[in-house]
């Protein structure tokens, strides 16, 4: 049985916070609000007080604990590596247990736990797209024609596909003998919003002769429910994925979404011994491609005369796992790309799972700093490795009238590779 850790399970880590304040300088929320309750030290103190029964779950406590992107920047810089993002997520689960889920949390749990409902909603959204949305200039996304619950009218959204990616492709795509077999865990972002990224993934693996399995019955990894504190939904989705993924004999389970990668590779790993093989086999697409000689193959292609200036944004869920070099390695090797590093590439974009839904104003303020850094770099495109970041980056760029586009690195890779029969 999949079991997420409880707040009590983090007592030792909570007690390792020495209140030095080193985390203050690295928290994107503190950076825009400058309030102690927003920084890791304050949240850990709150979690400790909840454990000791010294505070009740009054509105101020709930507000402070909701003001966290779960980005892990504080833990990266903490001398004792206190995992604030895990502690806050566990505190949110405790709150949901005692007070019930918020309205939005209930919606997330209801939809994510029912893949058929998700498919139906996505297809309806895709079919009614022109009625519901208007297209932004330069095709840089959509905006709602009228306000909707939890979605502001000034937010840039990607189009929802009327035909999800997993319905477009066969379950098995055979490669060459002696090449590995990988399972493609698509995640919801690629399945419903960015199917072109899924197509690009398949093109890259076909180029290497890899066999790809795309199980039809895979479910959401559960990360949005982690952010909402919806314990049962996360545990149910983990079990559903364990059963869907374990049916296939593969060398690796490959993701092209940073959040899915952290869900399967890190969070599932903590949920029980039965997830150990699944988590160990989970690998980010660029780690896989780098390990299988793609940078060398790309370097052999002739460089384009007119190269496009591209910078890279580190998704938090990869940065906190130490995956920072491989995506850059592929980007730098692309013949049509001139890679430029932007300032603070590793700072959170401001999405933070459901954070940008509850705290859109703060999310925009954090995103504005990222948009300014993209502009400073002089890049025309910002590439990343996470559908959620692509969406947030484009929203931030559009608010800043930056004119750049956010893309997945795989889309650029697909442009560089030859079309194979
Ligand atoms: S979380 Fe870490 S960096 Fe922040 S106050 Fe505690 S010990 Fe210091
Ligand atoms: S996880 Fe991110 S947002 Fe949350 S306290 Fe740490 S640095 Fe701040």
C-alpha cells in the first residue's frame, strides 16, 4: 500500500533547523514579500508548533503554509539540508486531514483521480476552444474570453488538445535490436496540452533506434495533488501507475516533465518498498539522451548559418535532483542554436504547482523577475524541460511584453533531427 509520509515522520528534520536564516536570501516568495512567515525558517517553526500542539490551524497559519512554491531553493542553500518543501507538503496534508481540502483541492482530487473524466474535460475544452479562448498575437498562447473559477482572464494558457497524445500513438513503437527499451511516462501536460513535445520525444528516440512503450493506462503522477495536500489521491495515483508501469519489461522509465520525474523518482520512492524498482528506473529524457551519445551525434551535424539565441530555465524539480548539465549539453549541441546562459536560471519561475492558482499575484511578481532575466540574456527563446514551466514562462513573458517564446528543448531537438521513415 502506497503511504505518503506524515508530518510526524519529519520531526528529526524539523528539529535540525538552527534558525540561521541562510534560507531568506534564496526564497522567491520572501524575495517579493519580505515577511518572516514566508521564509523556510518561519514555516518550519510553524510545522514544529503544529506538531507540539502549540498552535491551532487558524487562518494565519494556513495562509503562511500556503505561501510556499515547494521549490526547494531553501534546502539547496541550508547548512543542514532541512527539506522545507517536504515538510510544508506534509503540513498541508495534516491540514487537509483535519479541516478537509479547499474547494480547489477537492476539484484537483476529483479530476486527477478519474482519468476518464480528465479525458472528457480535455476533449470538451479542445473542441470548444474557439468559443472559450482568444488567440494571443504571434500565437503565443490563449486567453479566456470571460473569467472562470480559479483562472484569471489575463493568464496565458496553452491550447487544450481535442485528441490527447496517448490516443494518437500506438502503445509500442519498435526500434532496432540491441537498443534499449524505454517506457515513456508522458504526464498530463504533454498528454493534454503539449502533444508536440510527445511527438518530438518519439522522434528523438527513433533517431537512436530505441523501442518505446507508451502505456495507455498510465495516470497523472499526482504532483498537483501533493501541492494541494490531497493524500488519498496521490496514493491512489501512485498505485495505479505502479500497476500500469510494472506490466512492461523496460530498461528505463523516461519522463520529459520535471514534475513527473520528481513524482516517480523521488516521491514514489518514499511511499513504500514496492516502488523501489519503478523509482530507480525513472530517468529524465536529457539524462537518457546524454548517456546514449546524442550530444556527440548532434555535434557532427553542420552548424546553421543563422542560429537562434536560446537560454535555459532550470525547472525546480530537476535542479533539486542535481539535473542541470544534461539539458544544457543537448541545447548547446543543437546546430541551429546559440546558447546563452541567463542570470538566475535556477530560480523558480513562480508556478509552484497549485501555488499560482491560490496566489496568482505573487506568482506574477516572481515570474516578472524571470521574464526580466530572459530579456537581459538577449535570447529569442527560453527552453526548458517541464510543461508547467513552459506555461508559466510564457505567461510571465506576455505580461512583460517580452516577445520571446517558451518551448521544450525536445521541440528544438526535433527541428534539428532528420525525418526518418
Ligand atoms: S531552514 Fe536551514 S537555512 Fe533556513 S533557518 Fe533553518 S537551518 Fe537555517
Ligand atoms: S520551498 Fe521555495 S518557496 Fe518554499 S520556503 Fe523554500 S525557498 Fe521559499
